[in-house]
C-alpha cells in the first residue's frame, strides 16, 4: 500500500500544481498522523489501567502525608487480600465463560462452620478449617452440577445457591456471631513472616498460581478456548464440562480461603460476613478489563483492578472523605475502566 | 510501535515512585497545644453550644489541652440515622473542644473493623472508638497502644461508653407494659396479647434489646412463650413492615405490643398496622428518637398507637463520646451516658422542635 502510494506520489509530483488532482503526498502524511493517533489511543486503552493506578498513587501521596508509609501500603494489600484471592478465581471463571455469585455467601458459611466447630465442639482450628474447606468444595460441586448437568445459567444457579447458603449459615449460627475462642487461627492469620501478613502472602500465591495456570498450562489454554467458543472447543476434543466443573470448584475453594482469613481477622464467625462481597469481586475483575463474554482477559490486570479499589478506598479514608462520596468515586473509577475496556474491545474487533 | 510505550511505561512508573517517595518525607503532624482559656468548659457553656440537643457533659473538658488530640471512630453505617447522628454530634464536639476527629464507615461489614482500624491507625490517633467492636479490634488497638472505647456494646477488656442494650430495651418494655395494662382493662379486654420483638439477625445488640424488653414486659404482664414473637425484620423500613404484616396476617384477632430495635423498625410496624387498618390493635414504642421516631410521634394518624420513643439522643451521645475520649487521652474518668426518658407525642415538639 505504501509502495503504491509512493509510486502514485512520484507520478503526481510531475503534474502541474493547479491540475485539480488530489495531492497524494499530503494524503499520505495525513494517513500517517491518523495511524499514529490510532496507535496512541490503542496503547492508552491497553495500558490505561496501569497509568490509572500510578496516577491514583501519585494523587493520594499528595493528598495525605500518611498514604505512602510502608504500614499503609501493607494496609491496602491486607484490606484487598480477601477480595483479591476470590477475584483470582473469578477471573478464571469469567475467562471460561462462567460466573459464580456464591462467593460472598461461602465466606459467611465458612466463618460460621470454622468458629462453631471450635466453639461448640472443641475442634482444633486446623480441623475446623479443613472441614469448612471440604464443605465449600462440595458447594462448588453442587453448583457445577446445576450448571453443567442441568444446563442452568450460572448467574441464576449461583444466585439461588447464594440465598440457600446464606440461610444455612444463619441457621447454623442461630443468627448470632460466634466468637473464636481458640485463638490459634487468629494468631496464624495475623502473623507476619518476613514482615508480610499471611493474607497478603495468600493473595500473591493466588495470582502467581493463576498466572501460571492461564499462561503456561494446557488447562489454561483450554479454559480460554472454552470461554471463547465452547462449540469449537468441544469439536477440538476439549472436555468443556470438566473445565466448567473445575472453575466452580476453584471459585468455591478460594472463597473458602477468603472465609478462613475473614474468620481469623474478625476472630468470629457470622452469617452476615461476606454479604455483597461478590459485587466487590466483580467490580475489581471488571476494572481489570476481564470481559463477561469469556475467552479473553489477563489475570495480572485483575490484580491491578483489585489494587485500584484498595487504593481508592484507603486514600479516601485518609482524606477523611465521607463514605457516601467514596461509593460515588469508586463507581466513577469503575465506569472509567469499563468504558476503556469497551472501547478497546470495539477497536480490536474492527 | 509498542516499543516506545514499553520503554516509556517503566520510566513513568519509576518517576512516579521517586516523586511520591520524596513527597512522603513531607508530612505534617499537629502537636500544638489547644488553648480555649482557663479552667474547664461548664455545663452551661456546653448546653448553649449544643442547642436543641441540650447535652449534659460526662466530663468537664479543660479549656487548655496539652496537644491537639486526634480521635478516631469506626462508624458502623452512616446511612443509618442514629449512626449518622453520632457522627454529627462527634464532629460538632471535636470542633468545639479543638480536637481532630477522623472517621471511617464499615457500612455494616463488621468483619472489616480490623482493616478499618489499621487505615485509621497510620494517622496515629490518641483514642479510637467503634461500634460494635470485637476482640480482634481490641487486640489490634492494644498492639498499637491506642485505647479503644466501644459505643453501645461492651467488649471485655475495652472501655465502654453509651447505652447498655439491656437498659434500652428494658425501658421500652416498661413503657409498653404500662400502656398495655390500661388497654387490657378497656378496649382490649378479653383479647389475646402478643409481644412482637422486631429484631435483626445477626445482631447481638439488637437481640439483647428485644430480650430485655420482653423481660421487662413479663414483670407486669403474663406473656406465654407462644405469644412472645422474636421476628427478623432485617433491612430498611419496608422490611420490618413486611415482617409485621406477616405477623398481623397470622394473628387476625389478637392485639400486639411491639418492641423494635430502633426507630425505623418501629415506623415499619406502624405502617404495617395502618395498612391493615389495625392501628387500634397495636402499641409500639420506638428506640432512639432519631428523625424517623420523632416524625412518627408528630404523625396524628399514629396517636394512640405510637406511645413514644426511648430517647437515646444519638447526637448528644456522639458529643459525649468525644468528651469520654478526651478524658481517656488525659488519663481521667468519665461518667456513664444516661438514657432515662420516653418522649411522648405531647412532648416531642418541646424537646425536639421541628426544623
């Protein structure tokens, strides 16, 4: 194309200036500028989320003298650890073309099971945690049966399961908050090996494992293929049902881990814990540009989305901004990220 | 063409980090003394400063403070009128006494109290408060050497300020029992009396109020277990209204005394009675006397059904919490908060003039 234009340009340069034919050299210059602009916009949309995070860090550093302390930076990571761990699993689920809304309810149920086994039945915290996690995985299995075997839409199936799980949690706890009388779990969750809080270590492990899964393992490629085009994946002999079962087991397990951390940090269990957490998780994942249609997305962008939510929450509190404004600001940030993601998708599909 | 951006991004991020690290070295801490005169603030000065709320101090705050104390409070949910009133009272008191107040709002996610504390703690507050608070929060505060004063909920080992839920519920129950006794000798003669505790689960403080209310009622009236309902109305006003509607449907011929956990639940119960055209079958006392409770008392439709509100005066409670926190920072004691009155429709405009 460029050669053709160049040749045309040479022929045109011999023509008289007032011949009325279009100036190809000028046209080529204009096209190059438009191309540069297009490439800049594409890059801005691709990397905008990183720039947004850096921008927020800069802004809050100016706005509050307490923001950039080591303690506060760890506070941000600690505050988003539960959401982040679950968001890692939700990313995998969304890439596979599924969604799991039970994660918040599973947190509450896990805290209730863990604390009630310790409080009422004298179990050790380790036994309480293991039993709770097994139950969480069984919940994931049940969800997968509904979605895979009965072909119920995952949004509907997991919404219904959420109500059931929350009810069970409230029944088990008798509507009360169960204190964690054995503090071994509390001490464990609050420990800081090498100065790093245990929940933050869990967050890093979740994302590193997710990154390896999605980028280096065959299972990860199958997850992308299944989410991108389930029919084509099936014809390519990819076991899509097994993929779906795996993602629901994964999200339930990671929600259980989130519940264990919550029980340790709150030193208690309650059916009210984790209510609405699924929306915080989805907000962070969508902020990272993971599409709801499946088949695409990068888990490291989810981590950036999680950090953006944590930075905004933390910074606004340090600035003493009332919580009502915080929700509005978070909404705008999410809106900005979602718009950028939509524009990026639109441009890439041209 | 991605190469320029690839080179540019790390540079931009490094520059940003360097700048912010440099900026982090610049901080300001306000350690200057606060001087409002000599002696202490008198009750008359506090009464004049607090207008319609007529706050009675729980501690005589000195006019000269050795430093500008920083008080932190973890609000349970600013969208709830009582908790919003706490916050407003605290802010007014902080301004009046010359201290700094920093707040955060956990929006009813009590499992995040510890995380909220950590965010406030980086600002080095002198005292921190919370509702309800828990053992984990206390441990975190103690680890930082910051005294914790819980509000309206007692946590073993922590300082306490506010309304003991038992006393709150008990006062409401006594008011209900007195009004019901008169009704049972006249309009309600021969009818079956049902106690309805409009509760919220899981909420230990709420459960305590309802249980204490029922116990107070049972000191004067005979209420069997079958006629003592503890129902969950968790949510904004329309939720307890729906719950109360279900109770009315299940008891078509009975009469009711209703003890809700707060004003909004009480208004929900009154709306349910009104919708069912059964206001004459119910007596409701609300707990708190915040805006919703005050308006219900002014509503002529509820005369005879809404017997009053137990006045928590949350705005004053917030103001007093600041006084308690200053006392704690100075190493002094403070008096307990006193809930002692039920405000009726005849008194509401005198005590809380509208507007």
